[in-house]
């Protein structure tokens, strides 16, 4: 089952990346590991660094994808963002954490993507 979840997660991240690029974002990094966890996508738009958490679910049996970004995950994302900014001091113009929720599976014509900008403060 873990292999299937990884496939769905990787597919969702690719969709999210394509979506961001289509909206004028520049992707700086993917699957960036920090001591606090992994950042799925790091992008930039209008000088702002955007740390993107992508949550993908093939069904709503366990709730909507964005429901997977709980308090603990939010704290890890903020800590990871601080770590990244410290490692890249040239990117000190501002940053935010977004969440992209993908609901569907490969080949599903009814796939939904929802972008929550500046979702975590």
C-alpha cells in the first residue's frame, strides 16, 4: 500500500508544480529536506519565496486533502521554511507557506486542485 500512496503523492506534486508554473511561479526546489521535515515545492513569485505543502488524496474517505495539514505539520513547515531561509540568505525578501490540495488520481478527469495561499502564519 505504501507504494501506491507514494505514487499518488508524487503525481499530486507534479500536478501542483505544473499548476504553479502555469501561474507564473518559478520553481526553485522540490522535495527539499531539512532537519524538521521535507518541503514539497519551493517556488518564487514577485520576489516572495513560497514554501508549498502538497496533499493528495484519491478519495475523501479520510477527509479532504488539506485536512492532513494538522498543527504538528504546520509547525514543521514553518521550522523548515526558517531553516531554508537561513541556508539561502539571498532570499530574505519575504516568504509564505501555501498548501495545494489535490483530490483525484491519475487518469481521473474529475481531479480537483485547490491552492490555499499564505495558509500558515
